[in-house]
């Protein structure tokens, strides 16, 4: 497996791991700057992809009806239910 394939595999694994990118990189000895570089290349090559990943309530230990909270780098937060429509979530997050 070449470096590109290796990093693309990490990007896909991180997206479904439930870990933050920072935690994922630290646990695997990957520089965050390097990870973000390859993530940008991956998105360019794959048409940007979807910024959202599916979170199943059973996998995360939550039950339907509980709220999820999204924390943004600027300190703002968005709290909503699991049943929020994807289009509304995109509008609220600007993605």
C-alpha cells in the first residue's frame, strides 16, 4: 500500500471511528498537519464528499430521543435531536 492509499484509509477509518481527528491522529502517531493535508487531497479527489457521518444510537450508547450536541471551533454549540433532517442540519451548520 502506498502512502496515498494508507492515508486515505486513515481518513475513512477516522470518519467512522467515533474519535475526534485529534484523538485518532495521536493514537496512531500521525501528525495532524499531515492528516489534514491528506484529508484535503482526499476531498478534492472525491468531489468534496459528505461532511456528515451517520451516527447510530446503539453504537454510541444513546437512545433515540436524546439530544446530540455539536461543538464548533469558535466555541459555539448546536444542540438538536437525532432525527434532525440532514438538509436542516446543513443549513444550521453552514455546510
